[in-house]
C-alpha cells in the first residue's frame, strides 16, 4: 500500500506510555483526520512518526519500506513532511528567505517560490517582508509552503487551525484537498472536528492513547453523538 502504515505502536513520553498498541493506515490520495480530546496522544503520535521522539515498539511502513531505523532527516528524504504546532518560522527573515531556507539548491528554491505564489497569491506582495510582521494566517502559509517544496509523499499536520479564526482556517482546506488529489497521504490533527470531517476521507478518534473509532468521514459528518461518545469512551 502506498502511504504510511502504523502497526501496533507503543510510544512513551517522559517515561509514561502515551500511545498504546495503535494500528492505523494513512493511504495515498486521502486525508486521514485524527481527532480526540486534549492529552489523547495525537501530537505524541506525530512526533514519533517524524522521529522527534522514539517509539518503544511497533512498525512504521512508508510505501512498503520500514522507516523504524531512519532518523528524522532520513525520513524527510524518504518522503515524509511534518507541519508542527506553533508556526515555526524565522521571524527576522523575509518570506522569500524563509522559503529558500527550506531548500538545498537554488533550482529547488526558485521552484519553491513559484509554487508558494501559486498556492498563496496573497504572499506575492509580502515576499520581502519580515515573516514576523505577518498575520498568523500568513505565517501558516509560509509553513505549509515550505513543507511541500520537496513534494513529500506523506504530510503530517498538527493543529493547522491553532490560534487562527475559522474563516482563516477555511482558506487552507481547499489546499489540503488539492494536495491529496495529487496523491499525497495526509494525517491531519485538528481541533475543529466539523471542518476536518468536511475535508477528510477517514477519521480516527484517539482517547488515552488508544484508537476507539476509525470510520469514513462521510458516516460521521453531522453525527455529533457518535463523536461525543467516542471522546467520552462510550462504545
């Protein structure tokens, strides 16, 4: 299967077992939405997939090949991209310099700038502006643009909407649809469940580090009671 498969993952953080025996498929050409209450282990899972933290046991298979033994940079080179929380940018650098900083060649950087403007034309007039002077939504555009420059096969996105107004978040959802249509596999952690279900294909609910629900987004849209029960651990 193209995309990434997670098999029986156990993940610790600060000595505590956070994710327990998690199995989940994130196929190419689909958006898999990861929902759950605060502290459920969602960010810990993404950190482990990208190798910010190690896993204790289990397997991670990217396009049929194990990535368990790969370091963080090696996973990036294998086709994995991670959009972390907090809009990590170089605030003192310009928008263009932020994009170029993510590239390892002038040719790739030039293509990256072109692709950034295609996706976010509102940044064209801001290319020479210090990134720290931009709005939160514009900074998130930079983060997303940098994350897709190398055409990753799998993208992990942790709380795209964090600190942003819903109307700003709605600007990004069509971009995610475009990326999945290009064949990318996307694992999206999102606090706005309804918006995530609108753009997603499948949804998994994580509670106390365990997957308690894994169904199509179509079947869950508007069914607030099933999501609520899943969040509360009611089966």
